[in-house]
């Protein structure tokens, strides 16, 4: 039997069902780590990104920080933080590492979204009497939402992949099977675990793909073109 | 009445856009700032609603120094119409028109009624209310821009080259609409353009600007044509060429008006106008 068949056999085996970490619980832990990480990262990165995008200040610093943070080796960072904070607080250490990894994409999505709004639109909003806060909330945020969702989407993918390492510091998740399989030489289990992580990542990516369509503001050029292609609306446009 | 009192503006990069500018814009009439690009006309316009803060000098609206007002509140009571309409792309036509009404907490139903009435005023079909700006033609977008400018029933309407980006036929149409609107509404309009023909058509008072916001001449179109202050003005208004350098010729007992190219421009009716 080839390795893939063995991996799928393991996924449906009694052994997994009776494992010390049941599959459902591993999924739950993986999702919990991913969700909380992205939530915390978004709470930090979205306001910061909006501030940078709206004021145009601090852009260089943001680009520098995000570039540096992206280059951080996640495995090393988790081990370092767990060692520094102590094994009793390994969950905190892991969260800090995951959040640091998630921030760059979200920050970039938030400020790029705001920056991409036509300056003339912002100028007009200010000229008719919107406060700076209203400009941000009513104009820049909705128009920049697709790029922010794009940032969240890549952050989620990165986090789901990286949370696999939680297994290495005894925090469970789908990585548990992979990391447990390594010393045992159980390649079917390692591959089976990896397939689970990939499947989860694909499902979440698909969900964010749908979300990206939902949040695309109405009235933007791409939608209009789609509508113009529709002969029924083209006719009413001509008569109007 | 809008008064500019020795207003200057120097931008952070050192450009002196305007220096020592003095002008009184009378109420209920149209004043046109006209000049080539870089003459500071847009800067002057944007100082009225504090989109640009002067480096020196004062701007008074009905005797009140605008620098002492709250900028946001000031902008909400001054209509502003700009080139490329400046509409919010993610909001429908009606929402765009009623933006400021809603900011001022006008109830939704009332704002809606006012918005639809304004669509009639500027000659937009009410059926377009739910469309988005990108689904409208350039001329329709400008009409929405004008409707939005009028929504709060401002005394002052600032117009920054509002018809600069539409084709000549639509521009003529919009200019005629603005003349009609102004006859009905009698707002204090400050209009910026680089097109002298547009200035002569729309302006009760014309202010011709040279580089640095220097007034080359101000007055009614008739006064400027009759007596250009200097060669710059004469050249700018084209008083000695083309369709403005007209001469008379007697043909079969009637007086024909001939332009500089020798083409017949029309028939002279003595005593008319």
C-alpha cells in the first residue's frame, strides 16, 4: 500500500478514534488557537493600520515592522517564548508567537485598504463636512474592506499552518498527530495529520473567499461592469 | 458676502500660491475666478470653507471670520461642487445627495423627500435615485454633485471647475442649467474655471487672476471687454481676435456683424439689449 492510502487508512482507523487526543478535540484546539490569534492580531493591527492609512504617517515604520515580523522563524520564536516564559505558561508563549506572525498581513491589509481609496473621494467627503472619524468609518473603512479581508485571509492561512507547532509544546491541535508521529516513525500518521491541516486551511480559505465577495462595496467599477453586461439593465440605462 | 482681507497662502514646500489678496464677493450673485493653472484660484476657493487655511489674512462670511468657526460645521453650511463630482462610489445617488442632511441628523424620510425634490431641481430622473455613481454618465454625476451641494440650502455655493471633465455638449447643457438654477435660487456662487467663455457666460463679476493670486482685473464681462486693464487681460479674454473681435458691415441696408476671421457672426439689431 502506498503512503497516501496508508494515511487515509489511519484517518479512518480505530487507532485515531481511540487516540489520547480525539480528532474532534484536536480540531477544536486548532480552531481555538487560530481564531483567538487572528482576533487578537486584528484588534491590534486593524486600528493601527487605519491610523497609518488615514493619516499617511508611520507608513515606513509599519512597512519595516511587517517586513521584519514576516522574516521571523515561527518555530524558533515559539520555542524561545516558551523557554523564556516557562513551560507552565507555554500557551501564552505560543499565542504571542502566533499573534506576531498574524499581525503583518492584517496590518498591511488595513492600511493598504485605506490608502487605496481615491484621495479625491476623501477630499470631497471632508469638503462636505464629514469629521475625520466619519471619513474613516463611512468612507475609508467600507471602501478598504476588500483589502482588509484579503489581509485577514492570508493571516488565517498562515496561522492555521503555524498552529500546527502548538503540538510541539504540548498544546494539542492537529499538529499533535504529526509531532507524535515523528519519533514513532509513523509516516501514515504524519501525512494524515498534514492532510487534516491542509483540509482545514482550504475550507477556511474558501470561506474567506466568499466573505471577500460579500464585503465588496456595491457601486464599485467591477460590479457595475458585471451589471452592464446584463442586457436588461443596459436597456434601462439607455432609457434613463 | 464673502470678504478676502489681504489673504496669503504659502504651502509647506515654499510655493506662494496667493499673496495679499483682497476681494469682496457680493451676495446673491455669481463671482468667477478665472486664470490659467497655478494662479491660485482653487486655493482661494478652498480657503472659504477652510479646506485650505491661509498663512496670513482673514476671510469673512457676512462679517464673521471663518478661522473662528468650527471647520466641520462651516463646511456643512456651504455647498461645494468639484470636478469629477467627488461622489462616494459606494453610496447610491440619493444617499450621496442626502449625505450632509443625514450628518446633520435630518430624519431619514425627510432627507429622502428633500433629496428626490433636489433631483427634480437639477434635472435628474428620480428613477436614478438607487443607482451608484459609476452607473451614471459624467454629466449626470455632475448634476448629482450640484444637488448634493444644494442639499443643505446653503447661502454659499463653491464650484471648483465643476464642468471641466464633461464633453462640450454636456458642458453647455450644464451651464444653462446652472444659469436657470441661479435665476431661481440666487445663491452667492463662487465659481472657479480656466475657461474665459464659461466665465463670461456664468459670471456677474469676473476676477481674472495672474500667477500668485494677483488680480489682473475684476468687473462685469462688459467692463472687462470694453476696457481691458492691460495686455495680459486683453490677450486672456481674446478681445482682439476670433469671435470677440467683431466688426460691422453694411449689406443690403442691414448691419451684419463680422468676426476676426471675416465670417458673418450675426445681424445687428440697433437698440436691442
